[in-house]
């Protein structure tokens, strides 16, 4: 089951990486918040247009938000 989740995550990351330039140029910016197993925020990643790339670690548990969050 974990391997299937990793394959799906890898596929989604590849798709988002290939469409990242088109998405950024159209004005849509997405930030990702990463959580640990207890639900505590352990990292944030944002597009360069937000002025701050983020902080912390990336985990498998995450949620994407439209726009800059910091």
C-alpha cells in the first residue's frame, strides 16, 4: 500500500513540475504545508513569487493552499 502511495505521489509531483511554469505564468501560486504524524506543521514551501521559499522539512503528509501563506 505504501508503494502505491509513493507511486501516486511521484506521479503527481512529476505532473506538477511539468506544469509549474504554465501555472506560475498564469498567476496561480500554490504553497504546500507539511505535517508530521501528529499533525504538527514541520515545513512550508512556497513559490519564488511569494518572496520567501519556506522553511522546515518535507514529509509525505501535506496540504496545498492557493497563494502565499507567510
